[in-house]
C-alpha cells in the first residue's frame, strides 16, 4: 500500500488547554530534528499532527517517530476524496496486506457532520464492498483481526488500518532540566530516559576514580551517553568528575560500614553544585528501593540530607526484571553489562549499613575537611559532548 500521510496522535498534552501550543511547538521541533533530510512535510494542528510523505516509506518514518516523546500513537494513512467510490476502493486495497482467513470491521468517524450519508450506512457500504470482492475475510465487530477506519473530515477522508503505539509522555523541552547521576550500570541510563519521556532535558554527571577505575569504564559511560543521545535526538552533555582523592579520603577516614553513605553524600553535594551551573532543577538517579544497602529509606534519608534539590528516583518501585527489559528496549543494556567496574564497586565496603545513623555519619564527616577536595574535583571536571569535541569547562564560578 502506498501511503501519503502519517497521522500522529498526541500524548498527554491533550490534557492541556491554554498552554497546549507550547507543547505542540516543542513537538514540532523534535519532529523537525528527527526527520531532518527526509522528503516530508510536517503539519501540526491543535488535536493531531500529520506528516505529509513525499517519496519516503511510511514505516521508515514511523521508526523515527517511535522514539519521540509526546506521541501516543501513529497510523500510516491514505488521504482520499470524500466519495463513496474512493472509500470502497481504498478499503479493498488495504485487504491486500491482510493475512489469509482473518476477520475485519469497518469503523467510520464522521467528524464532518455535513457529509450526506449516515455513519452506519457508510460502514455497511464499505463492508459489503470488501466482502463482495474478497474470498477469505469475514466480519467480526467485537474482536476483529483488522479494523479499517475511515475518518471523514471537512477537507478529506483519511483511511488507515494500522495503529502503532509510541512512547507517549510529553515533548522534550517542556519539562525543565535535570542532572542525571550516571554510573555504568543498568539502572541509571533507564532512569534518565524515563524522565526524558516526560519532557525533561538532561545533563549527566559521572564520578570516576582513575587509576582505580579503568579508562574503559569511563569510555563505557560515554558510550551510554552516545546511545541515549541517538535514542532521543537530544545532545546530552556528560560531566566527568575526578573523584579519586575524595574516594581514597572517604575510604581512609570514614568507618567502613558508613563509607557508602558518605560517598553518596559527597557525590550528591557535587551534583548539587553542578546543577546550579547547568540550570538543572533536580537530580535524577537509578535507585531502587531495597536493592542494595544504600537504597533503603533510612539510607536515602541520610544521603538526601545534604541537598534541598529534589532527587528524582523514577525506578524506585520497579521490579529489576522490568528495569532490565526497559534497558533492552532502550538499547543501553548490552553496554551496561560490560564488565568494567565503577568507583563504587571497587571501594565497596564489606558490610555497609542498611540503616546508617545520620548522627554518626555527621560526626565522622566533621573530622574531615572535604571542601577543598570538592572544589578541586569541580575544577577538574571534563565535559563530554556526544558527536562533538570534549570541552574542558572551567567551573570557576562554582569555587
Ligand atoms: P546503576 O545500575 O545505575 O549503577 P545500581 O543499582 O548499581 O545502579 P548503585 O551503584 O548503588 O546502584 O548506585 C545508585 C545510583 O547512584 C545509580 O543509579 C546512579 O544514579 C548513582 N551512581 C552510582 N555510582 C555513580 C557514579 N560513579 N557516577 C555517577 N552516579 C553514580
Ligand atoms: Mg551501579
């Protein structure tokens, strides 16, 4: 079937009334970027959008649309004249794609109330034409294998039978900015992509501790950023923080069973300062309730104390299995499971406290002057920009 349009149904922005235009404009921007260089034309309206296909294959274009948040579903459609003959003919052409011995149903949406025939009669007319010209199709109005829809609108009739579910959510750029704490593991990339689906732009921060962590571990995180950028069509900046001195100091000065808590506290302090310069209004991490010692409520309470920024944990209550499936779907899984260890794995205490006492943590931390080390770490940040050059950003205004 040669399609000439793709119908785009909006996601949650249909819930917006007054500021819907902002969301539609943001979606248009994402569409422009995703379909750059293709022979298509984008038309947005208040309730839906259309991609007018030049010489492009509908499903090739849909492959790109599936990655854009703010789109609920899409259908490849044929736009035809508002005549009985055109509707009958197009429905019959669709059936050429159907598998043998299947059931179908005709659905008519008569948005143009001036169209001279009633909905029921149009359905009957198209259905009879399909039945009369095929051998192995039968009608099933309750649970059809195929549903052929004819939308009769003021300007034309749009017909389709295939609807493809997309990401949903809100267009990127409508939800502010967050700073993602990105390790090399399975969870944090998924957390970042999940928040982006709600329209939030992100920058990422990664702490590494060379030579305890290998160059491969850092490369792996850059690779994750490349995948996430490719996936979302949005250039995600990655700030790489040299964490070795802090890590060894924490290791030496904080009792083994509390060092994980203090490590996370220091990371979060640095993330907060970085958020200040990047314009991020929240920190995002991949924590999952009860997964490890640092991810109990008591631990989160003790860690969170160092910042007033909201810490978003989109994976908090998910099953590990579901997170793994999301990672596979996003395309980050294969990279995440590469063996290189990140700084936390190497300095992992033997028996971290699941219920760290905030008082004790504070007491031990008071004996160490972390501030100069934090400043040094901030000054040493290197920023990786996907598909571009690394830039040595001087975060002097932080100091
Ligand atoms: P992940 O799969 O994301 O590594 P995890 O289940 O292994 O998560 P932890 O290693 O305890 O959990 O880390 C919890 C969260 O802390 C991570 O999801 C990530 O957001 C953040 N984090 C941990 N290590 C680092 C790091 N080296 N750099 C930046 N963020 C980190
Ligand atoms: Mg991890």
